[in-house]
C-alpha cells in the first residue's frame, strides 16, 4: 500500500532585510528570495516592510501599505514579480 503525504507550505513569520525576503515556515524550514523579487518591497520604507499580516492561515503574506502579496508557494516555485509595463506616450497632436 502506498501512502502519499502532503505537507502544506505555511508561513508563521516573515522578515525583510535590505537584501532578502525571509519566510519562517511552520515545519521549521526557512526560505528566502532576493528582495528585488518584489519591486514594491524593494522600494518600500523599513516601516512599510515591517507592517505585514500573515494571510490564508499562513499561505501567504500581505503588506497593506504597499498592496503587496507573496505566497509561500510562490517563494519556493515562483518567479519575481514583474513591474507594470509603462504605456508608450501618445504623440501630441497640435491643431493648426
């Protein structure tokens, strides 16, 4: 008989340094990604980085001051958050 175990990846605490986003998981592991993976956190103040809430029973973290969300699964398997694309400026039409 085969038994399949599933382990949820849940965050119990998080810290943001000048270089990394570090998540402490409920199973005792610690995972981290470079701070630049989240351009919003990279541009945030230390106070904004420190103001977070664990969401979804530990499935992710939300920073309300900068409207950023990061999931534990995204940190393990994901990719960096893309910056919004700037729209090209439309040419200025001058009536003549």
